[in-house]
C-alpha cells in the first residue's frame, strides 16, 4: 500500500515536470546529462538548520525563564554569525583577497518550537502555566539583551490540536508555541516529540524540496528528463535532511550557544552520527540534589565516556540532545516510534523511557550516538525524596528493558552497526550482570561489616542484613505507594548508620589484618579513580565533595530503590509533575507542621495583600488604559492585507474586531498535487481544491483566542498546512479512547510482568547470597595472596576474590575510556579555538573582526518603530514569512533584506574600536555617582521613549566628530522592515561605519 502511494506521488510529479518541459521547449526535450554529484558535494557547504524543540509540562516560572533565556541567547548568537557569514561570502564573491578572507563554517540557521502539553483548562481557555509563560517572554528577552525589549505582537492560529502562537525574536528568527489540548491530541513527551518530528521533517522539509524542484522545472528553459528531476528530489531531500538537526530540550534546561555548536561539530564530523548529547548538570538545593550531582558526574566521567570510546552512547537524554533529521526519517525509527504498546514490556520501553528507546532504534539501524563533554547544559533535578524515587522508578526499569532488547538483538545490531562490536556487547552484558546482583552485593557487604565491627557470627550477620530488605519487599508488594515511600525514607536513614559501620569495618580490617586486604584495596582504588577523574575535569571537581554522601546512600540507591522500582512495574504513571501546583492542591498535601503554621502564613498573606491592593489597583488600571489606547490606534490604522484571511486583533479587554479581507491575487505554484513523505507514508493533498471544513469543536473553537494572554493578531492558517495537521492528527495523534476492558487487561499483564520480574530478581539475588554464604562458611577454596612479615597470611575465598576482580576490571575499562575521551575532547576544543597566527597580517582575522563588529552593535539601543505605518509594514512582512513557511517550507521566499551591502573591512574595524571606547566611557560614566552627568545618563539610559534614544545616538555622533543633521535622514532612506530588532540596529551601525 505504501509503495503504491509513493509510486502514485512520483508519477504525479513526473507528469507535472514533463508538462512544463514540453510547453517551454516546443515538445522537444534535451537529454543532456547533469552531474548529480554536485548535490552531494554541497553537503558540507549547506549551513546546518537547527530546530530547537522544547517540551513543556507544568514548569515553574523560574524554569520557564531559564529556557527562554537560552533560546534568546541562541537567537542572538545565530544573528551575529549569520551577518558575519553574509559579509564574508559577499566579500569572497567580489574576489577581494587582500585580507585572506575565508567564509566561516560555524554559521547555522535557527528556529524555535515549544510544545506546551496540557495548555488548556476544562473551559477551553489557556491555563495558569501558559499565562505565566506569556508573562515572562519579554522579561527573558530583556535579561539577555541588557535593556527593556518588547517583542512584536505575535500571530495566533487556531489548529486542530489547540492553538499556535508565533513570535519573531530580536534576531529575526521565529519562535512557534504549540498549545496542545489533551482532549484533542495525545499529550506527554513522546507524542510531543512525534508531533514536531513529523511536522518539521515530514511536512516542512519535503515541502521545501518539492517546491524547489517544481520551481526549477518550471523555470528551466532547456528541459530536463523526468527521472533526473526525481533523482534530484531524492538527493536534495537526503542532503537537506543530513544538515537538518533537531535540538531536543526540556522545559527547564539552561544552555549556551557554544554547547549547541559543539554538538553540531560532532554531527558534521561523521554523517553516521544520528544523535549527540552533552554533559548534563543537575541543579537545585538539598541533599537529594547533592547526591545526584555526584551521581551524574560519575555517570558522565566514566560510563558515557567509555560507551563513546568502545562503541556508542546508549541514551541521549531528551533534556539536551541533538538529533540528525535523516536518521530520524529512517523508516524503522520514526515509524516505529509512533507505535502504541502491544505488550506489557512495551509500556516500560515506549512511555517510561522514550529517550533511551529512540536511541535504541537509532543504534539498531546502524547510526552512532556520541557524547560531547564540553557541551554543558543545566536542568533541575528532583529535590524531594518521593519525587526522586518516582523519577527513578520510571528510569530504572526502562533502562533494563532497553538494554535487554539490545542484547537480545545483539547479532543483528553488530552486523548492522559498524560502531558496535562484540567487545562492546560483552561490556554492556557485564554491566547488566552487575546491576542484577547489585542488591545482593550490598547485603553481603553489610553482613561483612557486622562481622568485622560487632564480632557476630556469619549466620546472624547475614540474617540481620536480609531482614530489612525482605520486609521492605513484602511491603512494596502489598501496601500502597505512600506507605512504601515512608518506609523507604526510614530505611534510608537506617542504612546511613549501617554504611558508617561498613566504613569503620574497612578501617578495622586495614588496621588489624592488612592494608592489602582485597576489600581495602578495592575501596581505595575506587576513591583514587574518582579523585583522578575529578582532576581530569577541573571545572567539575566540586562534585567530588558529595562523594561521601553518595557512599553512605549507596544502599538507598542500589537496594531500596531497585526493590521499589521493580515492585511497582505495573504502575506506568509519569511520577513527576503529574498535576499542577494550585493552591487548593497544596492545601491537601500539608503535613502536621504545615497545618500548625498555615493560619499564621494565611494571616500574613492577607495583610500583605490588603497593604498592596490599592497600589496594585492603580497599576492594573493604568495598564488596561494603555492597552485599550494602543489597540484603538491599531484598529483605526488597520488596512486589509493579501490572502484569503480573517484577522482578529486580540486585546486585554477580551474584545476583538473581525475583518474580512478581499481576495487578492496571490502567487501560487502551478502544481495541483502536493506530496508529503512522512517516513514511509505519503499524504496527497490537492491544493487547487478547498478541503471541506471539519465542523467540530476540535477545529473551530476560538474561545482561547478571545481570552488569550498573547496580545496578537489572529490569522487563519494556510489551507495546505491546515490539511496536514488534520490528516496527521487523525492518523497518529488522536487521543486514545478509554476502553475499560483493554485497560483491565493491560493492568493484569503488567501485574503478571511485575510478578515474573520480581520473582526472577529475588531468585538471582538469593542464589548469589547463598553461594557466597556457603563459600564463606565452609571455605572450600581459599586463596592466600599476601604473606605478612610476622608469618601470618591473608586468606580469602576464591568466589569473593573473583567478584572483586570482576568489578575492578570494569572500573579499569571505564578509567581507560575516560582518559581516551578526555584526550578527544581536548583535541576538539583546540580545533575550534581561534588562535591568531603571529606570522600573518591582521587581515587573517577578518571573520573574527567582523563578528566582533556584530557583537559590539548589540550594546546600541534598539531602533524603535514609532509610527503605526511602520509597525503595519513590519507585521505584514512577518506574516508573509509565516505564510511562506506554511506553503513553501522556507520563510525567505518572500524576498531578502532591503539593506545596502556591507561596508569595507577597514571602516568596520575603525567603527568597532571607536564604539568599544564609547561603551567603556559610558560604562565608566554610569558608575561615577558624584557627577551630575551620571544622573542624566541614568535617566537617558532607562528612558523608554524614542526621543531619549535619539539623544544617545546624537551624543555618540558628536563624540566622533560627525554631523548629526543628516543622520536621521540617512537612516530613513534605506530603513528595512525585514530583519527584526537586531537587524535594524545592525543596518544602522553599518551606515555609521561608512563615516570612518
């Protein structure tokens, strides 16, 4: 069926290309062969396109600000590099070799997408989380750029899945906010990932390539063979997909543009790299976060580094990872990623650890997953004991399930993936064995400490160590999760004391027997490896401080947590952020102490509200008056625009004015069939016919727009993209209907899986404990490996010695892997660092100086749009870009920036140096509090009017000895409405540079 759809699609495209060729060439076609390798040669020259895709789910205000600031920083960095790339490319095309100019290779394109899960309440309006997000957008932009910034008003679109809000960022890039209604589309992280992958790769990418091929066929005067055009489509689609990257983000992540560039470098180095992840740093406060800091550090220092060196990283976390578009478009990756669970084990792999499962699919298809230690990202970790246990309850079984799936299919994986060898499979199998016997190992360690410290016999020591674990196992099987977590906290505190006994036992063994005892040597070796690893990561050495906390909480993390996770396999809930944090729900969760203190807190809150209520009332009144005045001005000046559109201006007073615009002649491609490849599926959409409107609440509810917190313009989406969303949602993302019988069957299957897994784990660990107990009790085979000076010998059983050797070999392998990975990271950082050559002229640093010029202009004040006519032109251009994206897949098909070409390098360098001196002077003046000029500078700096900014500009020009009479005239002649705030500012700075 799929092959037939593909053949039908290609046949339609063939007929269309043939028709154009015959019309233009008088029924004569030229059979001239073209070199198809030209497209493959441009693979390295195509600038990478980075889609930053964040999934949000009940984040706090501070977490939202952290994400938005990261996106605004990326937007600013991309703008600077884009302007540098444009300047260098134009200079190179002119043939100027005086400055040894080279086109920079670190330029990339950028676009942001935010998938907002559960964005609506029961009344169909946006909830408090969306309102909070909307309120911090301008605040985040202002924090990044160091001055008050208000973005242009967004465009609002009603969609089948909820709503879409599109902002233009200061750097001219677009930010899409997809508001998902869980009653209209599937929610949770995996389905949000499916949503943006299919939209960006299945629709936008193929739309762009098909539009380009059809346009070339229409404009080609010589004519080409139909088969060659289709080959061109395949080559261009593959090449573009290989240079299209999806940056997966969580809603609370904090990162820098440098981290993203490091991941891009990993991708461009090897086209078989399907994903790359960075170094994740947990942030927060409290002992649970301190424990995770050391846990994350050891996992990245040793485990991920070794996986990268030996083969591939098994998990690229979804909080900060870069995925290659062509790898995701593989038929057995994205198509399989959309499957619903059909077995009990699928619930663990598909929904509990979707990031690890996606990487498993990439590995099984032959792609590589890399780890870049220099790409740092920060994310909030659970701060509470219950939240931490619930998160790891989801991660632990998912990790075991995915590794087991990889080991079971190891033969095919080794055959398919050239980066995975049998040595790597053996290494992962060894780690799996160590994980399975981990609980028993902890219990035997505790029993040995009892013998060494308290002098109890071996039998009583084993009984004392086994009783708490067995009792907790029974509690987890029979009692509720609330009781399980309470008992887990109590046992964790008890085991902290026991681990202190273990530490004392090791010291006693070292003193009374020998410092060369296997247990003593093993512990000292582990500490030495951790210390050396911290020295190899000098910027992260502080994590070593939490190593002692990690040591005393080992039973909690490797015994109690494993029992809790396995005994709750039948619970497939997310575990964290399950519900909002409204005040009513917080009241229900109050403890005894909180109930005692709550009346005082409530009284204090009411007093503060009454004290500030009058002031807040005046502020809100002024805000509402200002908004109404602005909206009234916009309404009076609004003119009709092109297209078959319905425009609604949304204001804060929940009023809107609708205006039907007349149909205008729009330029469309003459194609009658649009095709969209979606990973094995082909969607045919006829563009010359109107698709019947879906008369349902799903696609027609606009109540959220009338009461929206985004004060923007409501516009109907282009029919082509609207059709895609309808077909796609109906095919893949319709909400799963409740089926009581099926849910009951799934519960029974999960319970049966839980019983089998728990029974197997209990059997394995009991057998391991029994064998070790018998070897220690009877000592059938004793090994003497150290003879002391006094004639005494250190003896140990052979099984315990083999066990220590086994873990020592794993640690040594990880230690060697870390050393090799650190060397590779060092070479990578050296390769991307710009080191000036003292034997070359200053012209060799042209790219660096131009980028410095772009960064210097960021300190200038933004050029404000003061007239409504200019604002309307700006909004018109943004709308054209959005419609171009919806129809052709690219926003730059509406025209290029209407700016004059960059000035010469010498003028740019002189302007940069002068501007830096001005900035330093202004900074010194700002901190000189004893002069009257300081107060004037403060008033001017924080003034939000165009007059104040014009005064600043005239002052700077006077300091440079320039004429100021014609400054505004020059600025108005070539002013462009196409580049956003930063583009307007840079255009002004380029004109200023010509005066030097």
